């Protein structure tokens, strides 16, 4: 998809979907307006070009944090392309996942909220423009059965019906699914399949021990049935006797 945002003199300003305009085996000249210098780069593939552009974007963000906004221009052959780095260009959006119906419900009130208690707000949440709404999984499934006398599958279908414009997201405990023990692979396959069929779009998959063996099957099933997989690493920090306990080496 090509969408030219603006044209100024010999500048073509286009959005970040037009990476194929930067063709293979091409040379790009980057001009840094702050430092008044140019540097030429050569690339063997579009993948290398994309990685280079992302690196430049990171430098731009760092410069903003340091209160030194830098403007980069990338020149290819006969035109200058301002990609991602000036205000008039459509930058990639920072998107938000709302977790109030799953995490807040679970962490603050032990997942005791009945469907009819949050049903009135669903239409408003659907109009908020979230990337996704985490509303299922975690302890919600167990609590529906154990405490609320609700069918968790029916709850999911009702949320889906009330929120047609928003991706619905769930939290999945890897091979444990939504339970407290490991389940065999075919059960994991069936559960993920039915979750997606009943309205889930995004599955955030984690294992408390970061054991990749407990993540693999759920991730494969999510991709198999067309879900969006968010593979998750659990990470925390703690200081005991003045020393950091959970260091990068600990998690390596």
C-alpha cells in the first residue's frame, strides 16, 4: 500500500509502509540537519533497509528524550524522503491494551465482578480506540465457574457481541491454559481453537518459570487458528540485603 503524505520541492514525504520504494542494492545518503553532514550507506536487501530505518527512528527518539530534536533526511537517487522523522509524517502509532476487565478485576476484587456489572460500560470501551481489550483468561474462567455461577464461554460471546470494533485479548498460562496443572497437547489445541472461535483475537501467553517448553504448544496453536500471539517473558525486580536478586544473568 502506497500513500504519499506530502510533496515539497524535491522531497517526497511518505508513510512507513513504503519500504519497497527503497529497492535492493541501492545507496542511501542520510543528511543530519543538526550536524550538517552526510553519510552514504549501501544495502543488499529491503530487510536491511528496514532495520536501518528503525535504527534511525530509535536515534530520533533518544534525541527527543535528551531535548535535542534531530531531523534526518534520507536521499535515494533523485529525491529526498523524509521517513518517520518529522511532525507532518504519519508515524507508527503507540497503541494501548486495556486490561481493566481482566487484570483490574482479578487483582483488585479477586475476579468477582459479574457480567451484568460491567456490561453497561462495554459500548463505551468499544469506542475508545484501544488496540485490544484484555477481558478473558487468567482467573476469570475459574471464577465464573467457582464463584459467579456464570458460563465463561457465554460471557466471552456476550463481550464479543457488545464490542464488535475492538480486538479481544486473553491471558493464557501456556501449557496450564487457565488451570493449575499441565494439560496434554491436544487439550491445549482444542482450548485455543475454541477461544478464538468464540471471540478472542489476541492471546498473551506466559509461563511463570519462563520455560519455553510450556509456551511452545500454545503459541503454535494460536498461530494455527489465526490468532495474534503475544509471547511473554515474566520479569520482576527485587533487592535483598542491598543486592539485586533477579538480574539479567538470573533470567538468562
